[in-house]
């Protein structure tokens, strides 16, 4: 019984989860995108819109459902398939981090975007934030 009480005390005094740092990413300008049009911390839906208008294309990942839902990619009945709306998703972790890819056919560049937040609410403000990107 003492062990159970000690365990509860440990759980109750556990530190809060760390919040992602936007300073960990160096995000260079993106080809074809006006300077300042995209920035770390902006909503993913807004960044996605800017990229699509600038000629970038969602780099469809055939394993998106496995990367988002895990295992075989099986979903519960009635659960929507976010990969239909966001085919650029490569994978998402259980803690809210996701990785997406876009390609630019005019420049042959590819960009890896890292986000944090609620993927299901990606079109809503302040729900899925851009942590940074790497142009490849």
C-alpha cells in the first residue's frame, strides 16, 4: 500500500510537459515565397495556402495513413482520413508533432515542415502551428 501512495505522489509532483521551442529551428526563405509571408509560429493552414499559391505542391505520401494512424493505418469506423485533406503528411507522433512535405516543380526544391498541435483542427486558428521548415 505504501508503494501505491508513493506512486501517486510521484505522479502528482511530475513536472509539466515541455513545450516545443521555436528557436530550435532555422527556417530559411522558401523559393517563390515573398519574404515575411511565412514565419515560424504561424498557423499551418495559412502556411499551406501561401505555398500552394506560390506553386509548391503537396508531396503525397503513400504511407500517410500508417504514419498518422500507426501500424497498418486502420482507423475506427467513422473516423475521417486526414490524409485525404492533407496528403503531404509523412507522419505524426502521439504528442502533437507532425512532419509534412511539399515540392516545387519549377525549382526541384523540396521542403520539410514540422508542426505542433491538433492535426484534426488544422483549418482553425491557433490549433496547428508551424515550428519550422528545411528546404532540401
